């Protein structure tokens, strides 16, 4: 008999009503913003506001507004969603955003290096987010582990913090910006930049996430932008291609060699044992191979290919 779907008895403590008021969860140590958590109609939301000492200052109010308008135009599963720009009593102007239950990539990596499958999954999601961003003519300009969130549920990536981002449609707040250890040389120098500045930063993130991908990392981080990957899709293609590189080739070669041993060698052995005759029947190589042996061969071959693909 089918059962009806229902809620199970709730054994968790009831959240007091006062907890629905904004709760400060992060204040930028050197920056101008802070992050608050609210419960809005039964759904958690994050609020990005200016720190009290920066509220009302035209430059920083413009930065917050610019971040909102750039972020609001984006819709991608690997980018934090933005809902509204609100003025809240006690906080001033705020960006209302998706609440992400997770940790920064910096915190994620500090807890221990993830296995290659998870690390590669995160790297490819980051490539997807950046490709989408660049297709909108937007440059992040501050790509770094602390601006990347990894969810607790499933290790999914969310690119966040567009406070220093820029787009070709904007004419204000276009000066050099970013974090020195992750910023491209042309960004630090205040020169003209394009999406390749983010590719430099991507290389720095990959060096922490996939340190063994040295060839790809080095090409992302070339001093001259014309020598880097020219778009993020090329970085993703290189990561995917390298993923099925040497281990995959070794597995395929091993399979071919095994087949050669079981099929070709018995055929030659059988042929050499026959006296030379004009009308000798062709030796059927399958007569020399047990069916169970063939099944085992292909089972092992499949495991080898699967193992190679997960390296």
C-alpha cells in the first residue's frame, strides 16, 4: 500500500523570533563591506552592506550599486544569485543575495587536499562560471580562493564577490583593483585588461587545486597575455584532454596487448603445429581460448579504463 508523503516530527529546537533579525556573519578586515544573514519568509538570504564607517560615502555607495547591477545580470548555477537592492534600517543599502551553505575554497583546501576527482570537478565548474562571465563581457578582477565557495552538500562551486568586477558598459570605478598575489601583471600596472587577466588568476587558483597540472598552470600564468590561453574554454579543454591522457593511453595499450596475446599468439602456435599442406583448414583462434578467460579479460580491461579516467 503506497504511503503518503509528509513531514516527520521536528525534533530540532525552534528558532526564536529574534533570530530572524539580521545576524552579522562576516566583516571584511581591510575592505569596506560586511555580510549579514537573515531569514526572509522562511528562506535564508545573505545581505552585503557597507561597514558603518563607509556608509553614505559616494565612492563606496557607487561600488555597492555597481556590484549589484553587474551581479543581478548573471544567471548561472556556479555563480551566487542576486535578488534585490534594498535599504534596511540599521544597515543602509544592501545587496540581497543567495545564501550558500558552504566554506570558501581557502578553508576547503586548508582542511586537507581533496582527491583528484573532487578537485577536478571544482576546477571545471570554475571554468564554466568564468566562461559564462566573460561571455557577458564582465571581468571578475578579484578571482581568488576566498571568493569561491564550495557547498557542504555535494561540493558544488559558487563564484562570489563582484565588488571589484568591471564590464565594458561601465564608465566609472575602472582603476586597478584586485588582490596582489592573484592579480595579473597588467592589472597591477593599471594597463588595459581583458578576460586574460582572469585567466592569470585562474592559473594561480589551479596551482592550489590541481598542482600536478603544471603545463596548464604555467600557460595560464605567462607574463605576456598573448602567450596565455586566450579564453577559459581552452583551459577547460586542456584540463579535460589531460585528464584522459597518459593513464588512459596506457590502459588502452594494455588491452590491445592482452587481446594480441590471447588471439594472435594461439593462432600462430596452432598454425606452426600443422604440417605444410595445400589444403589445411584455417585454425580458429577461438578454439584456444576459454570463454571465461575472454570475459575476465574484458572485465579487467573495463576496470583499467575506469581507473585511468578517475586519475
